[in-house]
C-alpha cells in the first residue's frame, strides 16, 4: 500500500504527483470507484432512533466494524505562509477527572449539554438523567460578539471505550479540554449546530414557502404553495408540488432545491421554484457548526399539506490536549449534517444540513486509525422527473493542529451527494505539516489560512482512489 504525503510548502515527496498536475489514474481493487462510494455511503450506518434529552427523537448511526477500504482525495492549496490560523486554546484544570470515572453502568451513553453545562446519562429504561449539574463553563472564543461562546468541559484525560458513546447537544460548540491524553475507541457524536428550516405550510395569509435554514449558510426555503393544475400534456388535473428547500452551505455552497412539477392554471404556467443553496461561510479560526437546510414548500388542494422540514447542520467540537490524541480503529468522531428525509410531492422536499466543524488543538501527536466525519446531509429525493427534491448540504471542516499527523483511518468531509465534488468540505492543516499513513481522505486538503471561496469552488475534485483490506 503506497503512501501519498502532502507538504504544506507546496512541494511533493520524491515520486509523488505535483499538486498542480493531474492526479494519477485511480488504482482500484475489486469493484472500483463506485464501490468505494458505496462503502462511504454505508458508513453513514443504519439509523436507530432514541429519545433525545429535549424530548424529541434523536438518530444515532451505527459504525460498521469493517475498516474503510476506499481512498479519494481532493487537493486544494493556498499560498504558503509562515504560520497557520490559530485555533482557540483552552487550558484545563482537570477537575472532572476522566470520562471513565463516571462509570458505564447503567449508562452506555453520556450527553454533554452545551446550554446548561450538565453531564447526562442515558439508559433505555429511564431515558436521559442528569448525572452532574454545572460541570461545564462558558468561555468566549474571540472578541467578535457575533462568534458563539463555547462550553468547556475540563477533564484530566478523556478515554472513551469501545461500544460506549458521548453525545453533545445544545446551541453552543463543545470543548473537551484535558491535562493529559485523549483516546477515542467509542463514538463521539457532535449533534446539530444550527436548526433546519421549518417546513412550508399553506395558510390563507402566507405564501406556503418553506423557512430558511438557520446559520450564516442556511439554505433557502422552497416556494409554495403548490396546487391542483392542468397537466401540460393532456387535459387531466394533477398536483403541482411546492419547491424543495436548498441545502446548507459551509466550506462550499450547498445544492439548490428542485422546482415543483409544472402545470397550467387558466392557461398560465404554474410552477413553484426550489430554494437557493446555502452560501459558503465560516472560517478556520471560529468554532461554529454547520448551517441548516431549507424547508420544502407547501401544497394545497382539498386541504393544506406542509412541506418536508430540512435537516439540521452538524455541530462543532474543539479538543484541546497538551499531549497526544489517538482515535483507535473502533473510534468514530462525527459532526455530520442531518438528512432531510421524507418523500417528494405534492409538497416540496427539505434540504440537507451542512457538515459541522471538528477542530483538534493538540500539542503532541495526532493519530487516526478510526473515522472522522463532518459530512453534509442529503436532501429529500426528487421524483423520477427531477421535481420537488431538496438540495444537499455542503461538507464541513476538520482542522488538525498537532506536532505530527498519522492517518491510517478515514477522514470524510463529503457533501450530501457523494458524487458531486462541488459539495466537498475541507481538511485543514498548517503550513509545513505532513500527513503520513495510508488512510483515506474524502474531501479537499487545505493549507490554512484558507483560500478564497472562488478557489474552493474551482479546485475541489476527486484525486487518488484506492481500496485495500485491513
């Protein structure tokens, strides 16, 4: 298995392809690149629904035990600079000890509430229970009043065993600050960072348009209401659906929502437009989650029907560790945007949420043998004719800032449509850093500080793809 190293000064190791040349043709074992994409889709897992601390439904995703066997790298370079962007650094006093000190009986899932600072535990019999109130503290990440405040949980070490899970929920980004090592063998799930656009409802005094997604890159709501119209090809009546909501943006634009199916009203064409895609937003120095997808437009005929609600944006996590951090082969850290779900027509579909932000401020070495994800969510599927569907969310950001990086696992910042390179998120590293190992990066590799949004759109693409057995 060959290793493809990327240097932040723009040079390539001997024998490696130039950053500005065409990547080598994929060397693929087995079923090929389509199978690699299928493997990545499978890593989204099979949803299982549990009750969330807020009383709603929360979707967890099961990480397959099989190791990832795909590699597709999109390369993106900014001009070399003497130093990269600076992540907020938070020093821990370690007063919470290790997360393991809380014990995993009867709880198998712990929740970190970034609104209240509470640590909560979950069992299938009791639901969510408060384990420790006021465990977190609120800090400002910058002098910018528009930047969200952070909820910091001060651990001595952070050791998450296999088959155990820690989730975050709430409006603030979460900070795990330690005085010692961080080891992730279980699942660290960073929940939504921005609310999705509400579904469009038809009301006599309203337009029936879906709400926009929250956040600076929120997708626009689909237009509405659709109504009963005359078919363009015959004299039959048909439902003209509301338009789909746009996908949330982060590193790149989301994708726009699809229009409703067309028809005639009194001889005039009637068609509801889809919502515009959420724009690029965010930066490498501000810890902020992804933006939500827009809601679908409503529909009216014999009665009003609401559109499909968009997906929430992925959350944000900052890990501050003065020593080493390891994500083991069973470990999963994710900040994925939510998919909209639902079905097309006669209402408009919802847009997928943008991927969130995973940031690792590590003073020692960083090793990933597992999976890091900040993927965009999928929009509601379109009809066979291409109508009514929601747009897909942009991939998010993963910034790794240690003394050295070894990646033998998967780092995935794909958009909601894995086949669309314009939806790719980005993996950021500092100038001069080398990513070693034989792992997988699905997304653009960015030298921080980031380039312009235009460069992001122009340079994203799929590079080397290979598949191997672990």
